[in-house]
């Protein structure tokens, strides 16, 4: 809906605002693409530390270009930065500039971010922001994403795959392209044997290669006569050269590859929305917000998460927000809408003993996680500011706790509650509850994966700090994931010590350590006391992961990490690797 025109001078100013914001987003997008495009060279040269630096640099781009745009606009606004009528017309002009663009939603989110910085918007402001809670923006995208399509003749699958690998050119040679193609063919035929005698009729792969950590991925679909499945080919570049390491055709495996407990892909897409549409065909249960986020468009992911949650929230007016299941935290109050799989985490005003960190330090931990390689073990936590909820939608006990424990984050505006800052995560079943609820076999597997999660994090320079089961959750794919970050730190910051041997009777009987313990001291031999595992599961973890309790293992790992020698952590099971 267009707003009434302004006087000529103001109308020109509104148009200039729209053009300046449009150009600022174009500049951001160009720089985003420039960094993303470097992923190919990083992969070819095995520059893994450079790839990590690029990932962090790309995350910082958005706020940098928002700030730069605000500087540009000073000369245009001339003291009218808070003129609502001017911004209403600027929005109309901006919308006209976006007509026909596939990625206009990304442009709109950039504009909304800017207006919220100027106006300090609480909730949403439909007059100056682009708001569409009832619209799924990707539904309007009908342009197909760029892709390669390969028909397969009976008995010629390997030949076709040789051609596929040749079409994706790298500056390093394949160790043996035909052998790689043959191994991919064997895996496809094995995985899809239940489709019939000639299961693979065609393969469709995105032109854009996806990069993350030490791998490149060809992402697409494999078609039979009457059905299709995902087809993701993982490539690695090691001492032997370039080779195919794995093929993923199960939706559950591909969903884990695109999990929001992993870092964002580097995929140099000319447009994003059409790629999201394509990926939704592979991952039908994956929310749109997570797909945008995994493509590195975290702000758009936040926008889509907000849109889908509040659309659901409005459609269920009688349902109340309640405390999330699990042990109440010393640092956070966590609430949820039972019918929707998100949790909202607010920092308490005061932390119970023995927590000693400050509010700013907690915020810093969540910012750190945003920049780390999460390797499938740290759940994405997106910060939201000034969310608005009707006060009546909070359960009385939740509202009372928020008012008494989180007053610094809470304010009231009429019948609404405003939350200054909260972190939003996907809701998982807390591991301590999961272990009690499951049959012994499933609980045993979850306990072992909990130990594996700690090892995976450690190998990527992440120490959880607090290993209690309540700080971990279980995903729908039965993976243990860490989600409570107030004590998280880097492995390279810790001091891993042996537990001293008592030399006197008094030391042996002491309830507290009889020796000095520094703030960064960690005693792996004592981990078992702080895990909270039942005896049988603890013994299984000790048997499967004995190195967790060995200070020497931690110190050796620490030395490797300090030399920038990060162990490889494949994002799929060993069974998915090619022979």
C-alpha cells in the first residue's frame, strides 16, 4: 500500500533514502559474494585457517554495512532521521526498486534493520517496515535455480558420473576420477536398489558448489522412474589429491548436513531464494528460516523465524507461553509455546552461586558461539531485541518469574510485555530427561553420543565448561547437542591439570581441594563427578571415550590447536563414506 505523496523536496529526499539503502545492500551483497567466492581457492589450497577467518569475517559484514549506510544517510536525512512520513514514502520507493527481484526479501530485511536502528522499534512497526506474517515469501519464486541435469542410460551410470566430476572444475586434479565415479555409482545403486532394476534415471545438481570446513559438496537430487531422493556428493582434498569421500541420499543424513547446529555454508549463489526453494524439495521438514541461515543469510533466517513463529502464535490465541521442560537454569529463564519448537532464553538479573560471570560476559559467550565452527554440536542461538508479547499470553508462574528474575530485560507497554534481549533456539529434549524416558538401548546410545559430542567440540577448540546433562539436548536425529553457553570457553584458554595425589591423611579426607585452583584450571580426571550420568552409562562412556578423563589427551590436543592443527570432524557417519 502506497502512502500519500509528500511535498516535492521531501519526496526527492524519500527517493534518495530508498536509493541509498538499495545501493548499500548491493555493496553488502557484493562483498558477501567476494568472501564466499574465496571458499573455492581455500579448498583447493587446503587453507583451512583462512576458511575459518573468512567465515567469521562474513558474519560481521551485515552490521558493518548497516552502520556504513547510516553514515551515508546523514547527508540525505539532514536531521530528519525520525520523520515517520518520510520513511513511509521511502519504503514505497524502495519497494518499487525491488520489483521483480528474486531476493527482494533480503533487501526488505536490510531496510527493516535500518529503520529499527533509527526508531528503536519495539515489536514491529507496520507503517515503516515490511511486514507479512501471513505470507510465505518463497512461494512466489518460480524461477528455477541454476543446475546441471544428467540423463543416465542403463549400465552407464559410472560414465555419467565421470562427466559430472569433470563439469565441476578445480585447480587440483582428482586422484582418480574414474575410480571416484565408480565408487559413487556403487553407493547410489546400493542405496536405491529398492527402486527397481535401473534405479537411477537422472541426476540433477546445483551449479553452485557448497563449501564448509574441509569439504566441497555437490548438492542435488537423484531421480528414479517414479520418485527422487537427495543426492549430495562430498569431495575432499587431501595429500592424494581431490576425491569423492561420501554420498548422501537419505534425507536424514542431508538434514544433519544442513543442521542449525553446524556452521554456515559458503555457497556463492547469485540469488538465494530460488536455492532455498530447491533445498526445500530435498528437506521438506526443514524450516525456511534454517535454510536461509545455513546459506549464510542469518538476518533473513531471523526474519523468517520471527514471521513463522508469530504467525503460528496469532493462530493459537488461547495457548500460553510456559516454562520450558528441564532443570531451571542459574543464568537463564527459558520459556516456550508448547505447540511450536522454539525456546526463548532471557538472562537473569542475578546469578545463583557458584556462577560468577557478568551479564556482559554471558552475552559475549553467545556472540562467540555465533562465530565458532559448531561442527554439529552447538545449537544456533539467535539474539532478538524488543520482542513484544501480549501479557495475557504468559502463564502466571512464568510472568511472575520474568518480572522478579529478569526485570532488566522486561518492560510493560499497556497490555504488552517487551523483552529487550532474548536468545531463540530450536527446542530440544534435555538430555537428562531423555535418558530417563528412553529404553536402555536408546539411553545407552545417547550417553555415548554425549561423550562423542564433548570430543567433537574439543577437537574444534571448544570446551563446554559445564558438562551437566541438562545443558545438552537430543535432536530428532538422536544427536547430542550442547546449548547452554555461559561457561563455554576455548580449549586453548584452559589449564588442564592432573589431580594431585594426597600425601597426608588430612588431604585424603578433605572435602575441598587442599591445593590452589586457578580460574582456568580443569581436572579431566574429575569429569565423571560432574556429568550426572547413571553408573552403567558412565562406565560405558569411560570405556568408549577414555581420553576424556585423561589430562594428557587434553594437553596434547591443546598443543595441536595452538599450532592451528585442527583434527578433521566429518559431518556424517563412517558408514556413509565410500570404499
